[in-house]
């Protein structure tokens, strides 16, 4: 390795512990930025060992060097173009058979590789024993074992990085006819592909579009394509499949040399429990229990109900607010400044209160619940459970991750749609997120204000679910194409580690609070300016006819106006109207449904424009406004026809 700052890239499939290893290696010297020309985040940090400095790069998850998602494209572009001095392939020791496929591709690409078998403790509990010395000899590269969660083996990995010396890895060969084609194509290549000619030839044979476009400018392009077509004809045009199968045979031969497996009671019981969570007959009741206790009881009743009420009534209104008001009135006599800070639309009395007192406790309880589900390994099983259902909406099980995360923060969830394979799937998921998935703050407040009437809760849930199904089904059929194939690594079910849960929840809460507080303050200032100038009352007056169509009092116009800035801000306004007794049960239900389906907040809209483009985003917004108010008017008319059941 050469240069003052050596580059070390952590590469591997999703959910194998790359980020945990990255955080250990880099400590606090971390920056996160978009990879040039993309919206995919790449984390970079600095590692210091024995006086040497390294730039450590945490790459997005990748299954193979032929990319399907934006994340995989970025990872391949990074390791090909930036030419890291060392690639640490972080692999799941439990699934070593699948993991080694990528290892062989990295070696074919001529990259300097250290294989790090993570989660080695879990593999041993399942009866898997790996002879790492023999594996190192077979591959011709260093092999390390670790457990990132328990911090085991990570110091050894540091030593491997420092002591690494490039040497010729062992080359595993394909069948003779394929090797002849690879050799011939390699000899004809003249362009720079930022990888070995062998890897470029392999990618070409597997149908990689980027390589194919580059090869088209080769002087010997006709000869190259002739070789490819001749070989493809021999295998009935299934070259990609044949190469994968032959590479898997290589892996199986290696596994036979280095791994022993003894089935244990723990492995059998873990598999039985895991199967229960992903089979429809048992998985759906388990999902209902998770939603009931995790969302309704913990986030809705405890977070949005008890926690918000206690903090708002006993801490904010009785202690903090009087102190701040007294301080402001004592130190300034300027009325407009007093009004700006502690007035009806004040920065403190409205912006800070909504962000810190009403919204943050709800978001905190959701991120805590989400971290528990994430850490115990339930979410990938949920993805398998809903895969068949989601195919009706043009998606696959992978979409459950951004949609579930949307129950925490829609802005973050839209960013996570990058993990979906096709542009069509990303658009569909973004649309359904923006229309039917309330963030945790909005969800918690909505559940809190309608939870007094169990029939209202049932109607709200069924109505929003029905909109999700109908709109998702129609959108999937109006957009050309179909869902991509679904594949995902399934980690073992494990007891969640509380230190991990606290760190994950705290990190997400911090990100959320830093993101929402400026928006709430700016919104408060804009509302204050509108109130002082009379513009706000004019806007509210202009929207009152829409409130009449929904059967809501004119004061509800303000909650919907707040919803333009943030969905949870609008829900908080609805919460205040509820506590003031301005809405009956029927009006609460209408307002809850309409606001749930209402436009995404400003922050989410900005990310939508960035990810999906302004044209697609504006079409989504217009459709969402139409659907939300149509649904609200429909439920209002239905309740009116029923007559008097909820106070009509």
C-alpha cells in the first residue's frame, strides 16, 4: 500500500455488521456525504494505528458486482474507481456459502482483500465450525473472525490491516470453454475499465450494461461480441446463470474443505421460532400482536397519551412555560418580541412546545420499538411474510423496511427507498409512503385523540388500509413493469442487546430532533408574521369552505395549514382542538382520516423532489390532496347518513 492516507473499504451484503465494524474502527472521526452524482450516503472515517492513518469507507450493501440497486452501483463504482488500498469483505459467518460468492468476485477483480467472518459467535452456537487457516490457504488471502456486537476480533482485524501485504491470490477456474472465452476477450480489450481485464470479461459475459456500453467503443468490438455470442449459444443464452452456478460449485468445494456442521438444539429451536414469524398462519397473528403492543399500546397509548400529557401538563405548562414567560416579560417590554417568543404562535410557546414536548416523546417511543424489532431480527422475517401481498402493489418484501420506517419518519423513509431495485418500485413506495403512512408523531397523536372510541379507531385503521390497498393496486397497474425478484439475508432471531437499542434509538431521535426543530421554529415565525399581517386569517378564511365540506369547524383550517409545514404539526394542532373540546367523535374521525392522508411535510417533500424529481413529486402531491379530501368528504357523508351515532 502506498500514499499518506491509505484507503480501506468495508464491503459486504446488507446486515452483516459493516457499520458496527466501521464505527469501532473510526470512533468519532466520521463524515457522511452523498457519493458524487448520486443521493446514496457513504460514510468515511479516519483510523489511526501505530502511527499510520487510514481512510475507512463504509460502502452500501452489495450482493454481487453486477448491481441491481443504486447502493450496489455506488459500491461497485467506488471500489473500481477509487481503487482502495485494501478491501475488507465483511461476511456473515452463518451464511458463508452465500458470502463467498462475492469474495471470489472481488478476487477476480484483482482487489487486495481481507475476508472478515463476522457473527462468528452466532455461527458457533448453530454448530458451524470454520477452519480459517485452511480457508486462508485456499483463497490466498488473510481471514479474520469477529463478533462486532461483542467487540470480539476487531483489534485483530486492525492488526491484519496494518500487516497486510499484497500477494497473488489463488485463482479458481471456470470450465475450459468459459476460461478460453475469458482469455480471448481479455486479450482484445484496450479500454480502461478500472478493474482487471479478466473481471471486465466476466462482467461482459454476465451481461453487465456498464461494461457492455464501454466495450462498444473497443476497436475489436465485433470480435468481442462474436466470442460472447458463440459461448452464449452453447449455453442457450443463460451465461449469467451458468457462471453463477459454476462459481457456486467452486464455493461448495471450498466449504467442503473448511467447514463442519453439527446440528444443535439451539439451531433447531431458533429455526422453528423463525419459521413461525414468516408463515402466514402464525406470522399474521404475531404481526397483529406486534402492531397492537408496539404501535397502539406503546407508541399510541403510552407515548402519545400518558407521556405527552404528563410532560405537557406537569412539566411544560406548570414549570417551564411560566419561567420562560416571566423571564421574557421581565427582560423586554417590546410587545411584538414578547408575542414572537411566547405568544399564540411564538417560537417557544408553539414551535419548541410542539417539537420537544408533543412530538419528541412519540418519536422516541417509536424509534425505541423499531430498534427492538430491528435488533432481534424480526424485520427481515416481516419482509418475507408480506412479500406476496406487496407484489399486488408492484412491490416486493424489501419495501416493508422503508414503509415500516415511515411510521417513524417519512423523510428518512423516502431516503431508504433507494434500497429498492427499480425506479418504478421507488416511485410506488414513495407515493404510498406520502399518502397512507403517518409518521410516529402523527400516528401517536391520531391514536391518542380517537382512542376514546374503539369504533373510531377501527374505522380509521380500516379506511386508511383500504386506501393503501386500492391506490397501491391501481398505481401498480397504471405504471408499466412489475415487481423485481425478492431476496434478503435473514439474520437469526436473537435477544436484543439493550446497549444497541439505546444507541440506535438515541441516534435516530437526535437526527429527528435536529431536523424538525428548525422547521418548527421557521413555521412558528411564518405563522406569527401571517397572524400579525392578517394574511393567516385570510388563508384560513379561504380554506373554511373546504372544512365545511368535511363537516369540520372553521378552526380546523389552521390544523390543516400547519399540516402543510409538517404532518405532525397539523396533528398537534388537532390534538389541541381535541383537548379544547372543539370536535366531537365524528369530526375527530373525519379530521384524523383526512390529515393522515394529507400531503407530506416540507422536509419530506424536499427529499421527494431530490430523490424522485420535481415533476413526479408534484403529480404525487396533487393526487394526494385530491385523494385525502375525497376520502374525508366520503367518510363525512357516510357518518351523516348513519345519523347520530357519533354525535351527528
